[in-house]
C-alpha cells in the first residue's frame, strides 16, 4: 500500500514537472537570430577615380548585310522603305564593331552600388528594338515603349531572372519591369515579329558600356583596383582581360574580334 502511495505521488510530481516544463513561463525563448548589417552603399572618391576606354574592332572579310523579309507586316515594310537588314553584326568600312557589351566582370566584390532612379528605355520603332544591346543594373526599371502602329510582344527569355512576355499594342502605355539578379546576356524577342531581337546585360554595378558605331566605348568613374573586363558580342562570342586602374588613371584597352 505504501509503495502504491509513493508511486502515485511520484507520478503526480512528474506530471507537474512536465506541465511546468511545457508552460510558457518555464520555457526559455531561443535567442533571436542576429541580423547582419546591410552593406553600405559605396561612393567613389572623385579624387582617385579613373576610367577605361578603347575600341572594339573586327578583322576579316566584312559581312554582307542579310535582308529581312517583313512582307507579312506592311507597316514594318513601309517604315524601312522595303529595305531592312539583319543587325546582329554591325561593322563599319574601317572594321569598327558596334553593339559589343563591355563590363566589369570581377573586382568589385564587397561593394554595393546605388540603384539608379532613372529607367532604361527599350523602344519598339520601325518593327525593331532600339537599342539592340543594352545594360541595366539589378533593381533598375526597364521601360518598354511601343512607337509603332502595330502590336508587339516583348519576351525577355531570362534563365536566372524570371522569364516574362507581354503584349503591347499601338498607343499602349509603357511597360515597367525589373530584374532582381545579375544575368549575362538575356535574349529578347518579339513573339509576333520573328526578326526582332535585342539583348540585355543585367549587372550589379554601374560599370558597363555598349560600343558605338565607331567601335568606341568608355567606362568612367572607376575606383582604383584590378578588374577583369568582359566583352560580349552576339555572334562573335566573348573575351576578357585583366586591367589595373591606378588612382586617377585613364586606361586604354582595345579588343579585336576575328570574323568566323
């Protein structure tokens, strides 16, 4: 009888202990996870900032422009007066190469840059994307306009970012979108007009440029450091080179692509 009484008392105390252990007051709250402080926005010292500039050139036989058939869209034919040509490889008579994307591929680790408030605009005019090659920072607004009297469907075929496509009729308001991650290079097409193509380079810094018709490019306001400079051209591939920028130095880096 005594054993049963002691056993019962023990069970009671065990139950009380369990209840206390499960009560909110008895539980010790787990320490909150410490939040990492945000990396401050980096500002370049204008007294030490440098730049990279140069020329993008093409060697080999100058490619013959390939005609594009727009006959299924009379408004597009009219915009080009019946003479439209492929622009995937734009080379001047001197061998200057346009539409090459030049950017700082590495060397800026640990630096965070302010997102520009001004949007980057891609226009659809003459049944063509303008510009054909563009750069944009992560989080910056891409504004898509349609100045044509016909409907287009812009379709960035992203892999790292979210893929999307959007129909835009004549007179429709601009479409605003953002890319949240760096990605090189996002091909863009129009689902309605198969000859319309563009490319978007999404970067996490402001150091990029697109070569002009004379092949020139400039990347200004670079902090001193050693960088890998990447160059991309849609039909000729990529190149890269390491460059060191001394304080307040203006380096010249030329790149040459050979025709395939």
